[in-house]
C-alpha cells in the first residue's frame, strides 16, 4: 500500500519487484514441467484432449505436523468435469483437515473429491487442494529425514499416477522426490523447515470458504468471530474527518494510520511530507481518540524511505518510534515492509533490534507496545524467503510479534492471472499458506493460536492492477472463511474508499482514493467484513 501517493498502493505491492521477477520465472518453469507430471484423463468422448496435472508442495512445518497442498491444473484444451485425488500417508501421521475438497479417509489412504463449485476445470485453470497433517507420536524429524518418509506418497489423480514433481524454487521437493534441505533451525531444534512454492501459471477457481473439519472436508463453520478489525486511514488525504464515521462505528475499535516514513535525516513524517505536529493532522487524530478509537500507526509502505534504512543505529531508531507513539497516543505499531527494506539484512536486523529496545522500555514503564508485521504475499506460496527470514530474526532478537499481516492485493498477472471473481479466494489460499508458515516460526502455537496470529489486508473495490477487483461477493466469501478459521485480524485499504464513486458505479480509468470504484452502499465493506 502506498505511503504518500493519493492513488493508494503501488502496482505490484503484493510482492517486491525482485520477488515478482523470480516467481514469474518459477511460473514459467512449472509450465514447462516434464511429461511425467502430466496425467491423461478419460474424456467425455473419444479424441478429446483432457489433461490434468497434480503438483505437491509443502507450505509449512512444525514439530507436531505440517501443511501441504496439491495444485491441480488442466493443461488440456477441453473442460475437465470432475476429479478425484488419492494419496497415502506414512504410519504415525494423519490428515487433520482439508480445504477446497471433500475428504474421505480410510486406513491411511486419503481420497479427496471435488466440491460442486470446483468440479469443472476449464483449460488453463487450476485449483489448490490444501491439507494439514499431524504427527501422532512420530516425534520431531531430524535434518537427515526427508519428506519421502513423512509426506504423502502413492498419489493418483483420477486413478492415474501423479508423477514425480520437480523441485520447487525454494528447495522443497515432492513426497517422492528425495530429501528436503534444512532451512536452518527456528526454535533450537535440528528439524528441517521445508517451504515449497506451488507456483503455477493459471488462476485458482472461485471457491466458498475452505473447510476446518478434520473428517469430511466439507465447509462446516465453527462458531467464532474475527478478533480485530483495523481498516487503514490514509493520513495524507486532505479534507475533514468525520469522527462518527471513522471512529468506533460498525464495531471497529481500532484504526491503522498510514504511513510514517523518513522525511530526511531520520525524521519521521506522514508520507514523508507532513510533520507529526501538523495541527490539522493532530486534530484529526484527537477526534478519533475522542470517538473511542484505538490508534495504531503504520510505518513504511510502498513509497518513501523506511526509517530503519535512514536511522543509523537501533537506539536512534527506537527513539524515533517512541517519538511517533507519543505524538499520536498510539498503543500499537504496524511495520509495512516491502521493497528494498525487506531484502537488506542490515535494515531488517536494525529494525528488529530497535523494536526489542522499544518493547523492553515500554514494559518497564508499564505501557506495552503491540507490534505487527505487514508483509507481501503470494496467493499460493505465502510468504517469500525474505519475509520468513525477517520473522526468524524477530524471534532471535526477542521481538514479540502479535500478528503477521499479509497484503492480499496487487499481485500482478505473473502471480494471479485472470483474477476476476477470485480475489477473495486468493486471500483465503494465501492465509492458509501463511498459517502454516507461522507455525513454522512459532512452533509452540496451537492451530487456533496460529490462526489468531494471521492478519489479512485486502484492497476493497478496484485495485490499481488491471483486473484485480475485490468485490462485495469476494468480501462475503472471505468474511465467512475468516469466521470459520477464527482469523485474528482483518484490515482493508482504506476506510475512505468504502463508498460508491460519484457516478454511482465506479471508474475504469484507475483507483480513486476516496471511493471503491464498484457499485455499493456507503460502508458496505465494513458491514460485510465486520460480520
């Protein structure tokens, strides 16, 4: 999301440029996989070219289990009408839940059949079939153990062998492709940390909420609500702020004020141009607090210079963070990290060291500071390598991170081709991948605790990437998913956009920072996402 541009997020902000190029290359590589991956299906009539492939990747691992997924893709010229995926698991492991399919377990042999909504796969389309596996008394695997002994085996798709998938870009391999190299310990153990990518060059099909059931695989909602709603307020927008509307309306008790970046010489400013003591801005913040709003300040973003890159030492950076919190009365921080500030290890380490100093001082003063990280995401692979390295460093430097916020927007065609009608499902798939990665970084968390640490930010209405439109229907599907898994936090960019544009329908010309660009009533997204 943009920090000082009135048009909102920078195109491609869902992933830094370096990452987008790399994963675009990975997508091209998967598109050219050997014929061993491809399985011919029996068609409706002789001569029809129905071809389906199944590519397995592991998305997360922790001592008591792991998460994985098969990407099913129709590479043929005709629609595939129905699919059945089967695989085995070694003794001591079992599937705990599955999403985007109906699970039928039987003595270690698992069958996943299509749902009604993803029964038909058109040419070029794909669907993610994800699942979580639990180890029952199997112990923590050592670095010498591989997915061959722990992952799914004997896979078939429509009763034909799935084949031997090639290694993914991050080093993970399929269940039949040999050992997984260790990514380094996260918790003092010698267990491997495989993190497959699942890159494909076709869109996922639109879907209802994934299942949280461990037996049938059907989408059976568990009672629950999203713990926090925290829409962003773009503090660089001009005009008066209506406290009644932007305050504690619709059950929203927290607002994230965006973005503080460097104004030159390690000096914090809104969007790099507005002083912290600007009377108009301070008046708007005071009005929010008077309306009962909890304030969280967002640092970084797609534009401007991250303070962690311009401040020379952790002590100096921690002092600047304290200055911003004192000026705004905020009790929480959102660190929006992307671009160069994500890929530079020195900046990552300086920031985490400063956050540790900040939290230590705040605890001593009896004023704890809540910290969350906002990171770019891939709708299939989840967090990239740099983002995971940032979280590992935060753990090593004893930073208490309350949530990992994924920016489910601005993917680009290389990551999310033909996104119309699929933005809600992309967000759900990305959240599933990241939940597994969170359990990898914090292995002590239970399934429910790890979901509570997942936050998702969507861009309501029209995105500034062509074709990426998060509609009211997308919001409904994603909100039901969020309640089903007990998602910890939902945010959206931005509160000012939750209204129709003056023409009543929207604009094809680009993103308006003051309206959604889709037909809606005022505050429609707030009502849907807030339940």
